[in-house]
C-alpha cells in the first residue's frame, strides 16, 4: 500500500543523503559534482542543495577554479572533539576508580551535548543494590547534578538560549521547574563548586557532581557520584563526599592544564 511521504520523511532522507555525500568526499579527498551525482542515489537538485548547506556550515569546501569539493575545517573540529573526549576518559579513569572504591558507589564522567548531558565513562561497583548504569544515557541539564555543573559555567547569553529553547518538565516531584528558582540554584552551584541532584531525575537516587576544567578554565566534564538516597544521607554527600570529590576534580583539572590563576 502506498504511503504518502511526510515532512519528517523528507528531513530524515536529506540528513541521510548529507552523510552519504560527506563520507563520499572524505573517501576521495577531492571530487567533482559529476562524480558525486554518479555515486550518490539522489537527483542533481537534491545534491546541489545539500552541498550548499554543507558548504555554508563549513563541512565542505568548494574550489571554484577546479570546480571540486573537499572536506571543510568543521570536520576537524568534530574529530578533535571526539579525540579530546577519548583522551579525557583515559586521564579521568584513575580518578573515577579511586572515588568509586573509596565510597563504594558508582562514579560517572559526563560531558555536555547541546542542552543535555551524556555519560561517557564510569567506575561501577559490585554491590547488591546500585544505581542503574548511566553510560551512554542522555539526561537533561536542569534535572541532573552533572547538568547543573555545566549550567553554572554558562554565560548569560547561553543561559538565555537555554531557557528560551528548553521546557522545564518535571521528572519527579522534586524536579526544579521554576525558572527563577533554577537560576538561584545555579548561582549556588557556581558559588559552592558542586551540584546536588536530590531525587530530581530519579526517585530514590541522590547524586553529587563537581566540575572538571581544561586549560581555558571552562568546564569540559563533570565527575558524578550516584547512589540510592536511603544509603547516602544528604549531609554525608555534602560533607566528606563533596570534599573528596572537589579535591580530586581539582587534581584532574590540573592534569588538563587548568590553574587557579
């Protein structure tokens, strides 16, 4: 039975075509429009429109003299970002292990992805009851401890964009969904140097997160402890656990070139 294509179908199809074109150029270094048309299953009109977007975004370069296409500098930025995360994981792993073993709770490394957090590494303990693994999961900035650490590092323009684009929906009864209350909370995170998720993302789960900074002073990741709330009292989390996490995050940040000055 024939199904009429929806707008979403066209968008997904064009995204797939964009990747096909990009990877074809990557494999062949420098190609002409005729070569792309011959090897990509799409109309000339579609190819030209997608190339126009890729050129404007910096993913493809066009040489008007030779009439050829090659990869743009934006691909290097994406690749470098990936490699930096790989390096970050390797450098951070001993710290995750130390903290995980010391407190016998799961410890995660999280980086920002747009207005969400993605967990890229973890040291997970072997206990009868632990927080479900978060590696590879996306969490909202405003409802997670690691996300709040990144929110606290945003400038006013970034925060304005965040509140314009994000709807603050509740995940539990404790999720902060009021803009003014969240702004006040973010200021406290910035002043204190750590963030708490007190059952705001998942019920019966409490988290503490601290910032990891690079040589520029910007937050590039967050180290986060997640534990059942009945096993780790709030006072303990904001006491000795917080102190040890801040100490280790400062050491890790120094490894990445950060200095207080």
